[in-house]
C-alpha cells in the first residue's frame, strides 16, 4: 500500500531568508513553506532526495496563495544499483507539468493543492517552477510552495545477477511469499497490490491537523487495525468513533497553534499566552471526554463494553477574564451556554465547529482520488421519504447526516458564521432540513436583533450567506429554491443597507448569484423559470446593483461555442435580454447600460438555431433593438440584397425593418406602386410634407374610398338603397358623424371632445387612450425616459420604476387596462369604446375640463399622430389617427 515517503531538499535555485527550502520537509499548520528570493531568475528549481529508491504513486504540491508559478514541471532520476545517490551524476527524465491557477477568483485567499498521479521509480524528484502569475500582492515577482508531499511504495532489494548460486534461496523465497503469515503478504497480493492511499498520508491531513493530535490519530488507527485483526470489534468500533471526533478536534487545535504563532511573530505575547491557554484547556477537556488513556490501554488490555459513542468535541470554553481566570471551565457546558439553538426542531448536542474555519481550503476538485465512484453517489433529488418500518416521527430522529470531509472544507467559513448545525441542515439529503436552514438564515438577515450573526463581521456574513444562497438556487426542490430567493432579497434590501456596506459587497452578491439564476431561468419547470426570471429583473432595477452593470454583463455573455445549450435555455436568455431592454438604457455612457454589440453576439447564433422556439424570440428581439438604434443593428446582419432575402428569416427581418421605418415592404413595393404615387400627389397638392409612412397609409385609404365607390355603383340596381358613409364628416375614432366636420373642425374634435383620444403630456401629440403605454415606449419623443413594468406591462418613468415595482402598486397584467381609471377591460375595440364613452368617470371629467379650456394652436395640432395597425369595422371608422393632413394611420 502506498505510504508517505520522507524526503530531504538537497538543492534550490534561491530562497528567501525567512522561508528556506528546509521548511518543505515538515508538515504542520504552522509551516511557512519555501519562497524564492526577490526578483529571482526563472525557472526556479527544487530537488528532493528520498532516502531509498521508491516507486512514486502520488505527488502533492500546495502552492502559495499569491506567489504562484504559472506552471510546475516534474522530473525524476533513478540512481543505478550499487551507486550512492549523487546530484552531480544524476540524469533527470521529464514526466510532465501542471498549470496553476492565477487565484483571482478567490481574491488570493485560498491555496491551490495539486495532486499529481504518477508511476515512476527513482531517488530524486526535481520541481521546475516557471515565471509567476502577476498580481498586486506579489510585488517582488516571487514564487512559493507551502508544502510538498510524496506518496509511494518502497522498493525491495533488487535481484543480484552477480550471485553464482541464484537459486539457492528460491524455495525459502517462494514459501515466504506464499505463506499467509508472511510479513510482505502472499505473492498474489504483491502482484495485485491495491492503490488505496490512507487519509492520514494525504497532505491535507498534516497541514490542518495539530501535530500532537495527528500523532494520536495515527496511533489509534494502528490500534484499530490490530483490534480488527484480533477480532475485537467493539474496541475497533469505539476507536473509529473517537478518531472521527479527533479529526475535528485536531483542526481546531491546529487553528489555535497558527494563531499563537502569528501572535508571537507580531510580538503580541498576551494574545499568544491566551491562545496557548485556550489550546491546553480544550485539549485536556477533549482527552478527558474521549477517555484517551483508557483507549490507548496503557495499563493493559481492558474489556470495552459495547455502548454507542455519541461524543463530539464541545465548543471552546469562554475566554477567562481577569476576575474569573482562576476558575476551570465548566464540564456541563450545555447548561451554561449562551448560544441560542440554531434549529428548534432538532434536539441534538451542539456541534463544536460553530467557530472553526479551515485555514486555507485546497481546491475541491483535486481530491478526486478520495471521492467514491460516481455511480455510488447517485441519490434521489428528494430524500424526505421515511423508510418502511420506522415508527418514530421525524422530530425524534437524529437530524441531518454529518458533513463529509470535502463539505467541511468547502463550507468552513460558513460554519464559522452560522455554526455547523445549520450547515449540516443546508447540506442534508432531506429537503425539509435544507428548507429549515434557509428559513433560519432568512430570519437572521431580516431580523433587527439576530442571534447568530450579531457579533460577526458583516462582510464575512455576506460571503457566507451568498455561499448558502448559491447552493439554494441550485436546489431542485422548489420550496428550498424559493426560500433561498427570500434570503437573497433580505440580504440585498435589508442587511447590506442596514450595515452600510461598500458597493464591493453588493457587487460580490450580484456576481455570485446571477449565473445560477440565469441557469435556473432555463429549467424545464415553468414555475422555477418564472420565479428566477422575476428575481433577475428585480435585481436589475435595484438602485445599487443597476449601476454596477452585473446583470446585463452576465445576461449578454454569449454561450461558448462547444457548450451544449438547450433551446429552452437559449429562449429564456433572449427573453431576459428583451425585458432588460425595457428597463435599462442602451448604448449609454452611464454605467449599467446595455450594449448593442453584446446583445447581437448572443442573438446572431440564436437566429441560426435549429429550433423555431429560439429563432422566433431572437427575431423579435432584433426588431425591438432596431426600434432603438436603427442602422447599428444592420451592421451585424448580412446586407439587404436579393440573395439574402431568399432566406425567409432575413426576409421577415428586413420587412420588419421597413415597417418600422414607415417604408413599404418588398411585396408592397411590387404591388402597390400606384398607391405610392397617389400619396405623393396628395401631399404635393395640399402643400404638406408628410412622413413616408403617413403618405403610404393615406394612399391606402384613398384606394378604399375608390373601392367603396365602385361597390355603390354596382349596387344601384338593388331595390334597397344602402346608406352611404362620408368618412370625411365622421370621427374615425369615436364614430361621431357631423355635417359641420371639416379638416379644421375634426382636428378640434380630436383635441377637445373625442372620448377616445387624449393629448400626450410629454410630446403634445394627440394619441389614443388605448395606446398610451405603447406610445410612451416607442413613438413619444421622451420614450427614452420610460420603461415597461415587468408586472403590469404599463409604461413607467425609469426613475420611478424601482419604487413602482417594489411597493407593488400594480397587479399582474390580465388584459388591456385603462390608464385613466386603472380598470381592466376586455379585448377588442368595442370594449374600449363602451368604457370610454359610458363607464369611465375619469374620462368624462377630463372632457368636461377640456371643453372650457383654450383651443390649441394649429402648430400643435400639426404634430398629431395615431398608433394604427389594422383595419377596424365600419362602426368605428375605416381608419385610425387623423391629423392636419387627413388620415394619419390605418388600424
């Protein structure tokens, strides 16, 4: 079995005076490690010498947190048999290299542990460290290693070919190998030797465990193996439980030792003495609770009764003050604890790790060799079902399962803030425990008098909370996911403003939570998608997050080329961008605005997607973007030429661009040239310069009039005479007919007495009441000041949008709504006509006030526009939107 191999550092290219290469030969929480000299030349080399030839199976390198080499090469040299190891005569063979992260994502607070799996024999191992990653902390361009660990097998003495009688011992050798009681085990065990590496040989064990506790754990583990061999299973079971507890105790004592050494280096001897006292008291307390003397059987073998061991190291006794320092810590610590229970339904002994952070966590993905097979890790998403035959109610169970070693390291800083009990609930396989954990965190965030975090650093609380929120957002159970969003909402709106934290903290919150929310918005469950999208929009309009630009930055990041993206995810991302387009500024110099280029980089691949569910919203987003920036969108698309228009997708897009510009589409240009020239002639005759779209629509109205005249001539032979409608004497909005209506009188009617129209308060145009929101968002001269509320779909001033959305002044849109009285109406023109003419009290009051007001000038009436779209029944006229030049737009 591979074991830890001691080594000696025999050469280094350079070394800092306070961090010599000999530091790598010892592993403990207080190890300082090796650092190169300042402004050294690269590459730097380290040579390790093993005392005997070994077969190296694993090489572990723990890098410094900011003195990081860009890559590390590994070379090995084997000394020929019969020669003494010499560095001068050794020839090294290159095995390969590993790259190291620049560590920017952890803000240079975590150390990277690289575990390199090898299968090579030799005496020397050379590490070649290349040029450092540049960062603001490494001002002298150094590289450093905190620890190096070699794990392998010691090789047996090789066969001596000089021996003349090579077979004289063959019988004894074979018998020795085949004997079950042989020291080296049977021959088949030698051939099929397992590659299992003990947890105590791993570098993380010595780097985070107190030296004395680590030695004790090894001694107890050796006794456990002996007990198993002697079939003393009760003793072995008790040793296993105690070893598990000692792992936690050792990490806590290692932390005290590191803090004590740091205090000594800064010459704070009072703090060092206090840390030493804490460590000694805690060690004695734990040894007494775990009966270490009895377990070691120093007085001879004893009979160990079979009783369940449920001993966990207690929390550190309170630091003694000058008045009570002479008193020993109380043994019945549960009665004197001031810490409130974390989760009320869980009746368990408090955990000792509530204030135990790991020193510096190694990278989680480097412990692959210690993880179980993936097939053994598969579990149902929700493990809340009771096992058959268990009669006890859930409240009487032992609660969530203990944390795994990897989870302990990953969530170490969270345990320091919220305690191990809450983190165990958050990591539980049962969703109800995970939900309880998030509910408790939400109470802490929103409470004016929190119990768990009142004495904690607010910045550390924010980071720990974000860690739990990230985990909750990824949860597959909707109730857990929903509570996690409540935690995020309380963190952003209550906790951070209450503690007046810097913008960097809320930026950290947005940076860490936006990616999982975007991923959640593309899930299959519609409920999760909608809630995630609403949360993204809520963060996007938050006054502090909006200026950071985090949401638009993440939302407009294109998917990687080789990334498998589901159509549902693509569609969701495009819909989010479309909604952001309504609440954020575009191509503005202000921070937090959207960029046309970034949006198009997401949309262009979507236009070529194989799924129509992706292409349709992408086309819609392009058209919405074109309304705002016009030609800037065309720069990202193929040229508008006949070859491109053969593609139906681009043909529809270019036709949409023409409609937005007020130009006839290609089909209309081919079949309606006569109408176009007629519109130009009318414009010239009236000496009015009309926009191109008005001219085209006026020409269409003239064609309708001609068609109506022809139908009347054809129907003269009928006995019944149909009443002819003079559209020039009728309001095409409210249907009122009056022989006194001229163009000037109709303009006066539109402005003063038409119940279907009102004057825009921002641009003085006369518009339909039913289209006020659409006008403010698209046509109004002040459209840039407005955004669409994601809940009620009304146009709201951007400066008031956050307050409007937060105070829930509106309800979700269930259909058209009158902007005057906020009443929801049915669909169709008839519903609008009936409401505005007969039901809307606000409209009647408005008309009465306008009837006594001063008439507008002709210049103001000249800017009248309608919103148009399609033809309406004759009951409301054949067109919509009439101005100075006649009919403005067809509906």
